[in-house]
C-alpha cells in the first residue's frame, strides 16, 4: 500500500511509504508500522487516522507509474518487507491479495 502522513504537512508534502498494511475484514481498521489506523470519511485530505495520536494518513493502492501523490513529486520510501512485491507490481504482477481483481 501507499501510505502518506498528512498531519503537519502541506497537501501531498508529507513523508510516504510503500508498505505492507494489514486490514481487518471490513477494511475499516488497518495495522501499519505498529500503529492502529481507523478509516474516517470526514477528514480533508486523509482517509485514515491513528487512534493513539490522531495523526491523519492517506492509504491507497500504489500506482505503477509511481505517481502516488496528486500534487507533488514526493517519492515513497519502500519498506524492506514490501520491496519484492512492489517490484513485481511495477513489472506487471497484481498486488498481493488482489490476484482476482
């Protein structure tokens, strides 16, 4: 997943990661880097928030053209545990867990 911190940064200027993110069955709660993130629709430029710190994040599937942000050219840091799957995705493979679409 593409994950970008929104709190404390101008639009699309926060640090970003390509990471393994675990979701609960309803996709309303995610676990990432030891944080529990909850989906919320009422935020300006984010779709999840950290339940402990209230920091806001944008989570989405990565793009093959690496243009994951809308208004900046920020490049995501690729986590080591996601590197092989991300490279395969860039080369045309489906994202893990999305093999059926």
